[in-house]
């Protein structure tokens, strides 16, 4: 904070925190990173008025902001709560937000981010279920290089395209999606290719049905282009990490930070990609280790509405040694 305790400008902090709207704004920003529009909805204020109140709070170092396309998102700065005066102001703001009901509505506002995504993936889409006839054979051979490979989780499996990669490699695969329409497409793929080792579950990533199916944890938890649809990507990565066994890997594939608003309008994206630093920060907050981010070569061509967007991969590990009792692969055998 720019005004340290005991400085001659200390009085300015007291004046800054004397406004009830600013107290409520700080309390809401401490609860969740929110856009100016979302804060305006919660505070019952016009967006220009919210921006006017937020400006001096940012200047004083109490609020941190970042851009997402045309939106500005704000949160309480990391060190704001160290000041006892600010802590008292936050508590007063929480009491006011609790009394007017705005604090309880934060979860509803965050859920609204999710509504368009759910609607988008519920639309029926015609698709061809196809895969190279020789690909499963080659993947099964490649699997001998991976150990352990008892269980893989495909979080946000969608139409199940990654099942074509995982099913020939892992003994068991759990595909998760919350969209009935998407899972029906994945079931068509499973039936078409005879994947008897695949279980499909309609549930949230951290849902009870998922936890029951995963049990002690997966060797690999994969989330391809999932985080940019998540209302709370940091919390989602924490849920993904919880599905991995100790020593298990978490692999996240998503877009590099971009400014294409059409992806939000046409594909119901909540976030316009992520920076390396954001993904590494999410991994650290989730308690995951060995985190690194690699950007995918742009020469790897894709098709579809997002083909122009570069991708990056976050890989990390759930801390803890691999269970000693886990069965290892059988010695290689040959047959005529």
C-alpha cells in the first residue's frame, strides 16, 4: 500500500475508507475477482460510478485489476489485508454486504458466467465419429513407455475425442462432462470403437460420482480446453489436482491469453485464455508441484472456430510418493 502506517499522508487512507460504497466494493472484491459489470450489479450502482469509486482504491494499492478483452476484473490486492485499518474496513464492508444481501449474491453472479457455457454445450451438434483404423494399435505399443498407467481421467471430455488417445493407453479411463448432449456424443464414440475400459460420468469435476469412480486417484488427470469455460479456473485446477493420486500428473491444455471477443460471443468462453504466470499461479494455489508451462508450436494446425488461437500446456504433479503397493507392469512377453 502506498500509505504506510504512521506516514504524514495516513489521514488520506481514513478519508478513502470513509465511503460506504467503497467499503462494500472492497468486501466484494475480497470475496471473488469480479468485473466492473458484476460489481455494479451487486452494488446496485451504475458501472461508471463503480469505476469512479474503484480508481482511488487502485491508486492506494488496495485493489488489483487486470484486463480480459474489454472487461476489467478487480480483486483485493494481496497485501491489502496486512494493514489493521484496512482489515477493520473490510470487516465493516462485509457486515454491510451481509445485511444488504450482496455478499450472498456473489455465488449467483459467478454462476451466471457458467450459464451461457452450459447452454452452448447443450446444443445438439452433428459430428462424425471417426478415427484412424491403425491409431489404437500404435498407441497401445506407445503405452509400453508409460508407467504407471492404471487410470486416466478426461475432465470435460466433450464428444470424447481424447478417449481415442487415452483408451488404448490406460487400463481404465473415466470421462467427465456435465452436458448430457456432449456425453451422448462421447457414448457414440465409445460404442463405435468398442472402448470397454471407459466409464462416462455426467457430473461436476469435484462431484461425488466422480470421486467414487476415481477412488485413490488417477495416474493422469487431463483437462483440454476446460479452464477457459470455468467460472473459477483456480478452484477448478484445485479440483483437478484432487483427482490425481500422490505422484500423479495433471495436464491442462488451454488457450494463450488473447483478445478475440468473438470466442466469448460465439463459443461461450468465460475467459479469453491465460498467461503462463496465471496458470503457474493457479497450480501453486492448488498445492501442485513441478509446475511448468509449454507453448504449443503454432505449426500444429487445428480446425474449427478456435484454430487461430495458440495453445499452451500446464503440467504439474500432486505432491507425495507413488504408493509402494501399486502393482507395476508385468515383465514384457513375446508371442508367436
